[in-house]
C-alpha cells in the first residue's frame, strides 16, 4: 500500500509543473515587455529599468513549506484543525523548516520541540523549556509564530489550573512581538462575502487552495532618471519638480537627492494608479488587476514601493506581481536596511562547492532566481546562470572577491553569458 501524498508534496508537484510551463513563461515575457512599453510611452522623460524575476526552486519549496505550517498552526490555534490527527505531519514539517531554513543543529532544541508536539499534557517543565526556544535569537520569527499558536492551543485544551491567565499572557506576548491575533469578525464576514469560502474555517481546510503559489514571476520597474524637461501639471508633483530643478541648478546635491527620490516615489504611485485602472490596456492583454492585492509600502526600514498583482483571464493560475519604486528604494531593498537578507532566516550563503565541481552547477540552479532584463533596444535579455549567480550574490561576492575570480577562471562558467531575444 503506497503512502498517501501530503498537501505539501502535492503543492510542490503542482508548482513545479507551473514553473516549467512554457506558455506561462511566454505570457510573463510579453507582460514584462508590455509594461516597459507602457511606461515609456505614457511617461516620456522617464528612464526606467524593468527586470523580470523567476522564483528559484529552493524558494518554491521553502514558501510552500511555510504556507503549510502557517495553515496548520492557524487552524489548530483557532480550533478548526485537530493537532492529534496532524501531529506527525506537523513534526516532520517543522523539523524540515528548522534544518533547511535555519540550518539549526542544536539537538537540545530539536528534542524540546519534538517533546512539545508529542506530549498531550503541557507540564511546567515542557512550558519552561519551550519558552527558552521562543527566546532563542537563532530561531526565526516565522518558526516562533508557529510555536506560539500551537502552544496557546495546547494550553487551552489542557487542565492546567491557571490556563486562562497563561493564554491571556501568551496572546499578549505573541501579539506585541509578532502581531499574532485571531481573525476578526469583520475579516470572516469579508471572506464569506467574497464567495471564495463560505467560512474562514473552510479556507484552512482547503489545503489545495491555501498552498497554491501565486508569485512564481515578479517584475520590477525602477525609475532611474527623470529628465530636467519632464513636466507635470498637478500638485504636489508640479512644485516638487520645480524645487528639484532649482536645487540642481544651485548645486545643492543633498537637497537635490532628497527631492529626486521623493519625486520618483510619487511618480511610482501615479504610474501604479494609471496602469491599474487602464481597462483598455488590461483587456488588450487579457489581464485582471487584483485590487485587493495592491499594496503601497512605506516601511520604517526605508522600503517604499507600489505592488500590483495581475492574473490572466484565460488561466487564473498565471499571476504576476509588478513593483514600482525609485532607484534609491531599490538599492535599500536589495542591499540596505530593507534587504531580504536582513530578515531572520533569509541570509544568503555562498555555496561551498568548488566551481569546477559538477555539483556546483546543480546547486546554483536550484538556489538562485532567474532574471530577464529589458534592454534600451527594446529586446528582452535572458541572463545566464553565471549572471544570475553574480546578481543574486553580489553583496557576498563583493566581500569575497577571490570567490568571483575562481568562478570567472572556471572553464564551466568563464564564458557563460545570456542572450537577447524579441518577444513576439
């Protein structure tokens, strides 16, 4: 008798099929070029870089693993999924996450977590040990969120004397640190109104829908240069453009850079508003703008950008995210305070394998995204494995230049460069 396939394994299988779908890639390429042309024609005087990013296979595995742990822990926390029936599955996934995401090899921590999931009764020793895990700085926030949810659920089901006070305290701690809270009545009502689920509980039961990956392809439009002749008749952009030009004429570089970035951020918002409401453009390309997925980021870490999401009418599995931002905000997002690598569990580690080792090729193809860039000639440039690798690890390589020299001297990668092609 064969082992039943788990929701995690099923989601991975379906995502890889979608990842390798040539029609999906063709539509993503056309979408990338269409957006480039749209900005160029509708906003003359702006020079923008458009880059397409295809998620790495490693990232797909990690994303679905996180989503399944999120689904299970939320369901258990809200009391709509049973921990006992999902215990072994949950333990397998949390161990996989600890190994793959954290590369955490502390056997004591592993033992505590296994005991936590195995013990039906939450005793004082188990609780105190788990609190040490929650305070451990080497464990990422997502793992801690998962543990908090399950811990609260297990205490609720226990016969502990002070369980109500303990739950209240844990919910306060988890909200203050990680913003974990029950879904509000208003959110549940919205889910029912949308018609996708009759209740929020069904969303958690529906693993196939919950684990569907929506962001295999993403595009970014980075505003690099604004011509001195560029004009806008509406405020506040009109005055800001004038002040920006005055600062440049007076040689006030600090003031010019500040205004230049603010102008580009406002233009990002204007472009996002225009393209997301241009029904003629969307109908021409068979797209639907998902208004409920639109995000306007202005984070304390300096990240400011507009995120738009689209899907294809003919196949709603084909979805794309389009980001608009200034060149400064893009730098902050890639190498600065808002970089993914600054987040717990997101650190990029250069492969240890020697570049002349044949396994090195497989490893980098598994772990790095694939990039395409729109050239000034209007052609789409497909980056090679070497170029993808250097772009993804550019910060690491800048700190270890000898690593770059090894790769460039390698017979396997020394002449590995991409190529341009027309999008029909």
